[in-house]
């Protein structure tokens, strides 16, 4: 993948976003110099909800500093900050027509506060800004709460299923959200 022409390290909004529960949170686009923050949040996500991701904590722990930096050069990552503490993240893999959401996670203390919607909104806005016609993601068949959030935001199941290599019958369905340009 080619490096992204995106303004890194800036807040996506001039002011923090007001989430559903009336909570103010800053959704930040990570810059390439923030690979350590990306690593910190990703490791926390993998420890908290290993069943939600294709990769494992051990896989992520084994990545080199350069590999974390390379991720920031090819994938757009946003973090939700509660003051100076990261409490959520999402990644967007750009393509000319459809962006793919990865690494969606909200810390337990941030759930049911509208952070997932704010994070997905940031990816969707960035995808629209770059001319994409849709945003897609995959959801674990056993994660009903995440599926409800995605459906509430307009994502619809495509009927495309994937079984992952993990050996534990981990199946996930692709969901897609058309976006207007």
C-alpha cells in the first residue's frame, strides 16, 4: 500500500464530539509519530476482547517498532481520548471505492456512551473525503452487541461469511454502508 495523503495527528473536529450519553470525547487521527499510542491501544483491545479480532495479543506483541510505524503509513487510525487516556480505536484501510474498517474497539468503561458511533463516523467522514462510495467491516457471528451498533448506524449484512484460521470456528460476516460523496 502507498502512504496516505492525510493530515495526521490532528483532531478530526475543532471541538470534541458529543457522544450519545452527553459525554465529550476527542476523536483523534493518529500521526506516524504516534505508533506507540497505536500499539498501546491495540494491545489493550486484544487483551480485553480477543474473540473480536482475527489477530492475537501475542501476534501484536511480536511486531517491531518499524511494523507499527508502517501500519500508520498505510492505514488511517483514530483513537477516542478521554482526557489523556485512550478509550477506543478504529482503523480504516483506504481503497479508491470502498474503505474497510479494522480494529474497532471501545474500552469497557467507554461502552454504551456512543463512542463506537463517533469512531465509525470519523472513518466514514475520511472515506467520503477521499471519494469512497462505501465503508465495509466484518463482525463476529457471536457479537450481537456490535452487530446491533453497526445496523443502527446503517450497515447491512452482505451474506458474505468468512471462517478464520484460528481453528475455533470463528466466523464473521461482511457488512457494508454506502456513503454519499
